[in-house]
């Protein structure tokens, strides 16, 4: 029995594999720059407890756990909290923790050579080459980067809305959609509204992009081209620094990819290297289980 925890900028999914069956539950984010230590502990404890109840098992039955934590590796001051929490909740040290780009890669490519691009609330690319070398790119957070992420797109849409409001850009359906979404009477209300929005709330605005693309909205097409370019950079830079068989297999995960073929075509337009974009083998939460099984096997050889 193996447990996979898929943490993201908005939600966390706990999935338990028991004799080939999967049991899951969802909780809020466990990003330690968005929640305090107490909330982190409570979320992990509740998630593990719920998924064990669904499977009718005890925590001692879990052979190994892999936990994917958003932002892991970027904030050294959080390591003690993470380690202490998992030791207490799992009643031992049969677990490993890493960044959420790792389980995204494991799930999308079944733990094999290639690159996974995550475009969710945040953005990051992670690859493992034919020699086992691993590298990541992007993923610098909402203030320094996360280009092509849901947050990035949401912010772009809000920025274009202000340009439409004062006349710098011709008004389109975006203008009305934002006014309706936030019930705006006076356009200057957006300043206070935006200031109070949480990261995930800004990322949620990105869903409007799909609506606008259906109408070939000029602004939406510009944003699509921009995120395709940024995504291609996150892929190309890894290929240029690593040793992959060609064509390089590239897969993906994250809500932004709900844009579908339009986004994939935009990435292909800008990519410089020879790649093969493949559909994900499985989901990131099951990717965490793949990592748990793999690490357990390595530790028990």
C-alpha cells in the first residue's frame, strides 16, 4: 500500500493505492508561503486520515509515501516543519518529500526520460535525461516569474482590462466579462479588488482565456502566443543543458492545459528543439504513487 500526496498552489490531492485500487480525497493548498505551520499540519493530518478511512486501513499499513510540496526546496526555513509533520502523521520516516514538479514528471512520463511542463496556478518544467540527470526551469514564484501559469494569465487579463478601461486598447468581450465577474460599477474599483485577491483567485481568472479564444479575441490570441513562447523557453533551456534521446518526449500537467490543442500548437510554433509532445501517462497524484513505489524499491534492494 502506497500513499501519494500531490500538493499544488490551490489544492492538494491525497491518493492511496491499495492492492491495485485507488482511494482519494482533496484538501486546500499546503504551500507553506500560503498557509502557516498549524494549517499545514492539520491539512496533512486530515487528508491522510480521510484517505485511510476510505480504504479501511491504518497508517502503519502504508509501505511508503511520496509527498509533493509546492515550493519545496525554495524555502529552507520550512524544512523542519515539513519533516516534523510527516514523521508525526505517518508515525515514522518511511516517506520522501520533493517539489511538485517531480510527481508531475513521474505521472506524465511514467518515470521515464523526458520533460514535464506544469502550467497550473504556478509554472515549472522538470526533466530527467537518459543519464538520470534531473533539472528544472521556471518556477520562480508569482513575484519573479511563473510565466505561462494561471496566475500569469489572470494578471495579464486584468492588465489588459485596465488598458481597455482607459482607452489604450480597444474594448472586447474581456471588458464586460471582468465587470460582470466582480460586479464593477466604477472601473477604478478594480484597484482595491485586485489588491485583495489571493494568488489562486487571480489564477482562476485565467479560465476566461478559453472563452475569449472561442471568439478569436485579439487580446486572447496575443496572450496565447505569449504563453506558448514562455512555455517553449522552459522546455528548450532544459534540452540545451541536458542529454536526451531525440526527439525529446515532452508531456504536461496543470489546469492551463485545458486550453487543449490551441496551447500545444502555440508551444510547437516557438520551440527550437526536436520534441514529441505526448499525452500524460497518468495524473500527478498517481505520479506521486509511482515515485513512492520507485523509492521504496530502491531503499529495499
